């Protein structure tokens, strides 16, 4: 006998066994199915549950709140260290910051955070209200040929007395290395706790638009 979607959902709900880790509970909205059966105006349909992560919720070990991500945002989780860092940091508006930020350890444009925040807000999830700025560094290789020669522990310092011709060639070689290093140099970004980017103006804009 064929069963209705509603009946099937009821049965699966009864039978499903979800493996739970410590600090996890089954999502009360979908019972761990990640899909839920919804009825409106006498018609039923299946909907994707956007309240949970794979049918599970994480219990914050600090405040006990249920979250779909491992990020809670409560004061307890926001460790004392982070709190101190943040209070000492200079705050700069999202719209005034033109550097890069790190997201999942990758350097991104600060505008990339807009989509990320939009998704969190749209899905009713916790979102950060600030983000750390980065400092830019330039990585380039530096090789000093003279230094290499003069600081060689295996030979006496007068062993490598250069005549003019070799001195010239060495200078040229050094010049080549310097140009190569300059060409191959690239920017690196490290998070700095000196500046916190205030995301509230952006959050306000996203909420107004959605
Ligand atoms: Zn769910
Ligand atoms: Zn919490």
C-alpha cells in the first residue's frame, strides 16, 4: 500500500536514529531529518529545515543555548581574552576600512563579509558584530652573496680576495638576485588586534534591505 508523504514522514520521525556527539541535541524542528513536513491551507509539502546543522543543534557549554553552528556569541564563549582585546582595540567602521580581512585563514576583500553576514542573518543564525583588521607585510627573499662568502666558516677571510673582474660579476649576480626577489615578492596579511572593524553599520543595512 502506498503511503502519503505525511505518513512516511511520521514513520521516519519515529524510527530515525541520529548519532549525537557530546554537546549535541536533535533539532526540535525537524527531529534530526533536516527536512520537515509542513501543512498550510490544507496542503502539505516538504521543507528544508534551516534551524539546524544536519538535524542537530549544538549546546553552548557556556550558556546552554542551542545553536546551529559551533559559534554562540555569548559572553561566556567570548573569552575574557577576546573581550579585553576588543575593548582595547581601535574601532573603525566597516565603511571606512579598506584593507583585507582573513576569512577561514584566507585574505579576502572586506566586502566579502557582506554575503557571509547576509546568509547568517537570513538564516536567523548568530553573527559577529566586529571583525579583526589585518596588517600588510611584504614577503621577499633576501640573499646577500657577499655575506655568504665572507661569513663562510670553512675558509679564511682572505681566501676570497676578489679581483676587479670577479667583483664585477658578483655585483651583477647580486643585482640579478635582487631583481628576481623583487619580482617574486608578495603581500601577506596577518590579523591584528589593534583594529576591530565595526560591522554594525553593515548589519543595519542588511536588515533594512531584507
Ligand atoms: Zn532541523
Ligand atoms: Zn553561549
